[in-house]
């Protein structure tokens, strides 16, 4: 019987391997040559089987692992959403009562310092939980917005109320600039307040004492442009492409702000995208940063 030599076999095997490894230049001549040898076809088939068997086994085990990890992922997401929801409720009570206590203890300096610390810690926790809830919603495609004609001035007023105390505490000048005749935009006021507040919190966190943070809204040819600017530490060019990625935290930023999860900007980008816009950043290390996006104007009634 005309047997295939081991050199032939290994040639066939290696050309099959090339195909499996997606070699851009397989040599089809190898196969035709192999099949032309008497008995070569059977050897060729055996050789193919021998090569393919472990591959099939590997693919099966891979498929099993992918399925298991998908199921685990799903149950982790469900657990996260549940825990986040169940933690938020008692936290809201802590925040509410701590706020009332702080009011009553205003005249006692030590006690009011303690209650202020409780409030700050609870607020940080609340922000983290909210970000986790939003992340879970984002990952399961359940983050929703409710766009309607809205007054951006009212949104900026709320953001000012929520951030000015923190700015004072940090010794940073916080300014808002918004013309009185600003037309209405289309958007979800609650979600946009979250975005602008998040950008302000970042600006405050990454700006040293005596710096400035400014929020402005103005009409442009494209719509309503919102910018949050600071005179802070800025962002190194090599980090800029990643700052909107989930869980990314810059090196200098991490050193200043240890409690974050690196989710703020990822959530901002998602919400802004849901409004059909894109958030952009310009920054110079040591000089400051500016984050902007443009909302569509609402059609006149
Ligand atoms: N105004 C800013 N000035 C300098 N760096 C910034 C500014 N805003 C964001 N960054 C950089 O972008 C990174 C990502 O920001 P993001 O808000 O997503 O996360 P974080 O602030 O670190 O944590 P979290 O928002 O979850 O509390 C930050 O870690 C920081 O490196
Ligand atoms: Mg942040």
C-alpha cells in the first residue's frame, strides 16, 4: 500500500493548522497534492479528524464556559440592582434625619461638626449607590430618559443649590452664566441636572483651593451649549481618550479623590448620547478642563 510519509502527514497537518489559525496565505496546493497520492485521501481525512477533534473539544468547553459566565453575569447584574435599591432606601432616611439633626444642633459647634460629617459620608454613599444603579441600568439597556421642552435655567438653579456649599467648603469660586432669554431645550431635566452636577462635582474635586469653576449655557447655531469649566489640575493627554470609559480613573485624580468608582463621566456620556449629543473635553494639565455638549432647541409651540 502506498502510505503517506510522516513528512506528508505533517505537511497536511500544518496546512490545516494554517487554515484554522486564519493564515492569510494558506497553500491549497498542499491538499490537492495529498489527495492525489493513492490512499492519500483516507490519510488526509484521518489527519483532518486528528487535527479537528481537539479543536471541537476545545470549542465545546469554550461554549460551556461562555454560557456559564453569561448566566453569572446576569445574576450579578440582578443582585447589584437589588442591593443598590435596598441600600438606597435606608440611606435616604439617614440623609433626611441627619439633615434635620444638623439643623437642630446648629448652635453646638462640636455636635454640628459630627452631623456635618454624617451628612457628607451619607451623601458620598448615596452618589456611589446611584452610580451603581445607573451602571446596572446602562448594562442591561434599561437606562431611560424622558425628553420634553425644558427650561435649562431652572436646571442650573438646582445644580447651583446642590453644589455651592461644597464649593464654599473647598474654597473655590463657583459661577453660573446664563442669559435671561435662553430659549427652551429638549431634554430630560432630571437627567441633565445629574450630568451637569456630576461635571461640577468633578470640577470641584479636581480643582485646588482658590481655583474657579464656571458653568455656562448659551444659544449657538446648533442648539444650547452647556460648558463646565475649571482652573484645576487638568488631564494628561495620554489619559484623555479613556476618561469616559467605565471605571477609568486618572492617576493624579485618584490621588486626590479616593472614594470614586470612575463611573461619573461614563454615565454623563451615556445620558448625553441619549439626547442625541456628544460630550467633549478640552484640557491642559495644570491649567484646567472644560467639558461641553449641545442640546437640541425645542421647537417653538
Ligand atoms: N474636571 C476634571 N479635572 C481633571 N480630571 C478630571 C476632571 N473630570 C474628570 N477627570 C478625570 O477623569 C477621570 C474619570 O472621571 P469620572 O468622573 O468618571 O470618575 P471619578 O471622578 O474618578 O470617580 P466617580 O465620578 O465615580 O466618583 C477622573 O478619575 C479624572 O482622572
Ligand atoms: Mg467623577
